[in-house]
């Protein structure tokens, strides 16, 4: 393979992150989630509903990810799976247009949102499994970080476009530029904000093209085993995980801290909207800061990964996330860390912007380094199955963070106490990292 083809292949792989990131940035966190909170008119109820919905989607992904990864390794092909799940991504995102405030159906909205989320997450399993084919092992940490950074930039650009030209303030009916939404979209019906669903789908369709054109996968060894035998082999791999203690410890640790990160991403903006009374435009500005921080930290984390390995990056990021959530629990419109402030003070807003930057930055670097670490822990001959197990570890308990947040929020009636389970998940993940060998288990 010549240098030009190799570079195009890498950039095509980067473009999957660019194309898919707006589902996280626009729908889960900074535009559509806060919009749901505004429509429901109750931040506590919205945080609980959002937690339950994402938890249900996570359960579906946990059940599907490992067997699909094993079947892909059996056929030696990944691209057909990516295109199949891309259909779910586009269909689910597009359907969110129908979440009109005058006829809002929470169940229908969460089902459509979940369909798109499942499509995005499962497609990512197969693109992650392509990473080891792109470059020598010593370069994979840097490439993983650069890919996450490029994806964050895609999320940033899409967020800025939405805030400047489409997402209207619920009170003024204007965008961040002070103008009505473009194309005559009706602010009263919140059409500018609801456009975020079709916009996310169109963004994906446009920017997945470089991936489709430039990324030609290296076919894995096609086996003659039937589907039943393949799934039986997957079951054996799971049963034998105790024989690879480093891989088992990493899967367990990442299961916990990635679950916590998912909860922080999914509910951070809803938390701010309910606790600090932020509008969609204000949470969008919060999002811009978090995404810029995520891109910079992911890029820097990739360089640190290449120099020092992924383990120091992972540990540092988890500690930062614990601190960010702990501080968030002490911020409200009336007080900051127990110190009363005026209800007109901007100090809570400023501190929460810093929390957003910390969560975005640490989260970006953490995900990139974890992807790099999984390559070191997985069996090179069964990489897609390995990332299927990685997805399982990230989704087998993916319902714990959102569901526990939903449950604690409902029980206490407090959004502050509702995010406390995140600290527990991050701390347990940090403890389990002590049993992970950064170079993986010894190969027979």
C-alpha cells in the first residue's frame, strides 16, 4: 500500500468519528436533551426519563454487541454491518423531528432516540476493530487520540451551526445570532430546535462518504464454522476470561468508568438546565466549551499515550472526572460548595462551565486511551469479537448509571443527589485498574 492510499485510509477512518459524533453532541447532550427538559417543564422528571431511556438502549446494545462482533470475525467482513447500523442511526435521528411541543409523546421520542443510539454505538464496534489495520502498534494510541479529536471537531462545527442558525431560545424565539431560525422554521413550534434530528442524520450521510470511499478493510480469515459454532466459541471466550486476568480486569474497570462517563455526558446539560435554569442556547454554549476541551484533550492524550502508554492517561482522566462530579453536586443557583451566593450571581454558571470543560476534556482523552488499551488486551486474531466484548463491558451495565441516576433523582427529588452514583462508578473503575497489565496478558 502506497503512502497516499495509507493516509487516505486513516483519514477515511477519522471521518467516521466526524460523521457520528453529532449524535452525542447534539442529541444526547447539548440540544435535544435540554429541549426535552424544557418541553416536560420539570428538570427532575426529564433527568429521570432521559436516564431510563438511555439505560434501555444500553441494555439492547449489551445483548447484541458480542455475538455480532463474533459473527463479523467469522465472515471476515465489517463494512456490511456498519452500513446496516447506519440505517438505524439515520432513521432514529430523523424521527426526532416529530417531537413537537404541542403534541409531545415521550415514549415515541425515546424509542426513536434509542433506535438511532443503538445504530451509532453498534456501528462504532466495527470501525474500532479496524484501527489495528491502519498503522504499526506503536502509532495506534496517537491515531486513536487524533480520531477522537477529529470527531469532537465535527461535533463542535455541527453544534455551532445549530446554535447560530437554527436552535431558538424558548422565550425569545431567536438563535444565538439573535435571528429567527433559517428557512422560515416556526419558533413557536420549536421547529428550529427539532431540526436537530434530521440535521444530525443528514450530517452523517454526507460525511460518511470519505469513510465509504477510502477505507477498504483488510479481510480477516473467513472460517467455516456455522453461526451456532461461532456463538459457542464466543461463549467459550467469555468463560475463559478468568484465564486472561488483565483483560478481565480492564473490561470490568472500563465497564464502570465508561458507564459513569456515559451518564455524565447524557445528563450534564439536563442537570444544568434544571439546576441553573439554562436555556437551550446557554447549554449549547456550555457544549461548545466542553467539545473544544474534549478535542484538545483527546489530541494531547493521544500524544501522551504514544509516549507513556494509555494507563497513565486513563488514571488521570478518571480522577479528574471524580472531582468534576463532586464539585457539580455542590453548585446551585443559591450556593456554591456550601457558600451562599446571590441568585443573580454568575459564579455558579462560571464554575459549571469549568466543570463542563473538565468532563469534556477528560472524557475525550479517556475514551481515546481506552480504545488504545483494548487493542493491547484483545486477541489480534479476534479483534472484532474483542471490541464486541469491549462494547459489552461498556453496555452490560450501561443501564446502571442512567437508571441509578433516574432512581436516585426520583427517590430524593434532587438533581444534585441524583448524580452521586457517577462518583461510585468512577471510583470502582479506578480501583480495578490496579489489576490491569498495560501490555496485556502474556501470549501463549
